[in-house]
C-alpha cells in the first residue's frame, strides 16, 4: 500500500525528470509496453479518438466523450491541464478518477519505470497512469487530448482510429517550430495510415494536407465535407449523408460540430438521439464557463493566445449585448494574467480593437502575477497592458487570490466579470472562489 497521498505523488513525479517538458517517445515507449497499455497489447480493442490543435481540444474531446457516453459506451476521457484538481484530467463515464485509483495507477507506472531504468517527465508519468486506468476499466472508447504538439507527445503512443485537428495557430514556438507549416507538421503527427481525419478549420497549413495524403487518410474538413448553420434555438448539421437539427451545446459550437463529425466518421453505431443527448449534457470548466459565484456573474475562459482570444471575443460580444438587455447599467470587469512565454501584446490588441469598435465597453482590469514558474512578472505584464490598452483602468494586486476578490469588491451584482489569459489564471481564480483542494 502506498505511503504517499495524491498530493505527495504529484510532487514526487514532478521531481523525477530533469525538465517538465521533454519531447520524444523513446523513453516512454518501453514503460508503456511493460504496462501493456499500447493498443496492440490491449485485450479489448477500444475505439480511440485523438484530438490535436492549437485551441478547442478540450471542448472537442469533452463533446465526443459526452456523445459516446450517451450512446451507452463505456467512455474514457483524458484531458490536460486541470483547473482546480488533478482528478479532472482522468474521467470514465464522466466521473473523475478517485485519489485511490490514481495512486494505484501511479504505483504501477513507477514500478514499470524503475524496471526499465528510465526517467520520465510528470506529464509522461501521469498520462501512462491514465492509460493504465482505462485499460483496467475495459473502456469501449478512449478520447485523448494531445498535451503539446502531436508527433512527439506521449499521448501519441496510442494509435488513434479517428484523428481530429481542430485548428493551427502560432503557439509553443520553443517546442513546435517558429512558423505555421512546422507547427502543422507536428500536430499532423497523430495521423495514421488510412484512418479518418477531421480537419476542424476551413484553412490549415499545407503540411497538414501533405501528412494526410502521405498516410492515405480519409479527410473530412469543415466547410467542405460537413457544415453547420447556427440558429437561435439550435443548429443544423449538414453533410453528404445527413442533415439534422441539433441542440446548442454549452460549449463552443464549432468545436461541437467537429466532435459530431468525428463521431460520424468513427463507424461507431451511435444514433441521433445519443448525439442530441451528448450535446445537451456536455460541459467543461473554463471554456466560456458562465457561473454565478459570490453574488457575481462570471465568465471563465482559458484563452491564452491570439486565436483563442479572437474566439472568446466572438462569443463575449454577443453575450455582452444580451447581458445589457437584462442589466442596462452593467459594467464590465476583467480578471487577467498570462504566462511569460505567451504573446501578451497579440492578445491585448484584439481586446483593445473590440473596445475601440464599441463591441465592448471600456473595462476595469484586475491583475496580478500567476503563481507559476513560467508566470510573466507583474512589472512586465502591466507595462504591456498599459502600452496595448491606452488609458487602461487597472488595479494591480499581490496575487490572483486578492485580484479575484478585488474584482468582486469593485463590482456589483448586475455587472459581468470575465476571467481569462491562462489555464493557471482560471485555476487560481476558481480555487480562490471555491476553496483549495491539493
């Protein structure tokens, strides 16, 4: 029996390897083989969905899983990072893995790692633990979110039956390359010979199409092979084989559309009522996540790059106009911070344009440095904010806990507070509001 609790295991696994990110599969494959989690070693052959892309992976994987679960399939879902508790990353039939189950999985991975005499990163260890749990549970479907890139990400040791690439933008240039074609090639590394590939954008780098052609993949692309039309009370799905009226999800509609395309291409026997039920039930923390907490109206969104912020603004401008109908005197507040390796200026320029164009009003900004080794220091962050948003109304705090409650103290119940900028920004805000786990 383990002498470590979950928090101690997570701390220990973060200390094993020389770096938090170490791209490559050479070290992890022998450990995966020993654990028996590679697809060829599984007695029960699940249907595997693997989702890569710059933005929208979480919403897409959550929707695929919700649809499959609604169809009565035992469904595993692996996502990262988490917002509040590590257990959010590993779910079976919508239920987060328990501390006890994760500890057993960590013990199994550690035993296999030591037997192979190899060092693994935190993400490699925890991903293998998730796969071990999915194997033990004999799941019918595995829905897997790529952590970083695709080709060299540990999730890519599992051969998918359906690959999804949501979109391609400039992000993680230190790891994936400094131009769109290199990044596209890395993300297209999840494609396997002859499988269906869902391309969730109407425009992608040539490197993605080249990879699909090389692997003789069956490509289904948004705007070409399937499409959607949004309505006030739902949306219309259309493809060569099917037209259907479907309910609006609580998540991004475009990502939900791509999830439906993936399910349709999988060959699984899933009826339309299961697709509708999945769309109605799916939810995901931190993705245009509307909540009322402490008598305040919040939107939490993990948008942290240029594509992500454009997507957030598209939804926020509509939501703000609807908010004003109910609360004509409402004011807008931002709770904001970002990591040091992100392009803060590119994000803020879109916010400023929305304000200049009157899509959004001038907002009151509440900010502090993220409590993370990759956080942007507060002086640099506020300097960029002042440069990108002229005459910014900004309050700076010692930490995000205080910034969160500062936004509450400054606002009123009819106002809207939007928290964004990073998974870590949202995570720290939610922990401050809801209580600290581990």
